[in-house]
C-alpha cells in the first residue's frame, strides 16, 4: 500500500519512481511556476513532470535549483521527467532535443525521458535515440506517452529496451483498463496525466458522496483511486494550498465497493487528443 508522499514504485529496470508528483502542463514560464514547484518540493513532493512543448523547462529548472538550495535536498532526491516533442522525433533530432531540454533545465541528466506522442513512422527512430541515451547513462529511465497497445506492440517488435513507463490520459471517465492490463503484463508502469479530467469530475455525485464519507475532496478521492490501482499520478496545480491538499491522500483508503463504483464511471471519454486520430 502506498502510505506516504515519497513512496515509490520500482520500474522494470530497477529505478525507483515516486507514485505521486506535480505536473506543469499549460503553466507559463515565470514566477508562478517557480513558486508552485518550490511549494511542492517543500511540502514533500519529489517528482516533477514537464515537457519540451510546455515551453516552461527554464522555470522548472530554476525552481529545482532554488528548492534544492532552500531545502538542503540533493539532485538525486528528485525525479524529473521531460518529453521529446513530435517535431523532434527522429534519431539525431531526438538526441539534440534531449540536450536542449537538459540545457533549459540546467540539469546533467533526467530521471525519465518520454516520447510525447506516437507519431507514425517517427517514434521508432526516436526510441533508438532514447535507448542510446539510456545505454550511455545520460538518462535513468525511458518511456513513452499516449501510446496505445498497437503502438507498444509495434515499438517492442524492434526495440532493444522495453519502455519503462507509459504516461496516458487516465481518469474515472477514461479508465484505460485494457491498456492497463496490457502494460501490467509487460511490466510497463502506467502514469496518469489529467487525472482530475481538468476539473470536469469535481461535481460528480458518486465521487462527492464517497468524498463526504471520508471527509475528503473529490480530487483526493480520484487521486487515491489512482494509487490503489497502482497508477502513478501527477496532478497539476499552481496554488500552494491545492498542491498540499492534492497530496493529502495517504491517510484514508477506499473500500473495494467504492473502487468498483468509481470504476463504473468509465465512458472512454477523453479531454485530450485521441492518439489514433491526432493531427500531429
């Protein structure tokens, strides 16, 4: 059972990854982002998720430097993720994109580097680049984002190294059960982006009822549901009180009946692009 904010799962290469982190999607470069990430680290978060396309890696890097200085933590205490964007998929282009992300972040390595979207005809060359970075010790773990089963099967036909993580849109309206089962069989850790469905579930009566029973918010119920399903989760917030509230999910447990009721909310409904019909 995941019992505290710094609890970790072990990826298929032996690397420890926190179950819980902060995402910075659509947070603009600048003081608000720096303050948010610093607040998260000060409160005990150890995982930070960004991407090249978010255009905020410089502020994430600044926040990491300042947080380490203020808390006395070391770089090794944090788990930092970024992603290569679609325009940079290709062997040489992906290697260059990694260097650009490191430069913006001001880091010597990433803990996890992901292919952001499965662009047909491009993700295999990008994966070879990630394998090269991994084998050279430049990144601690590699994975993919938004890959469906057929993308994973296609990738693994030729891959030397199996993905360690698949980060996908996942929330009670899009529970991704079949994909989760596939990844579990292949020891690929599922990670949820948009776990709160961009706020669209906050007035759901089932989740409100369950939350009231535990004295918890709907957001806390959803994030606890993730953890009890073995899903790494990275809710986004820029407000310190919400960052703290989101992480207050280790002092209660959903019953099996409550988990089943939340599972039943699935409608295969996305708020983000469909990986099979995305205009890359």
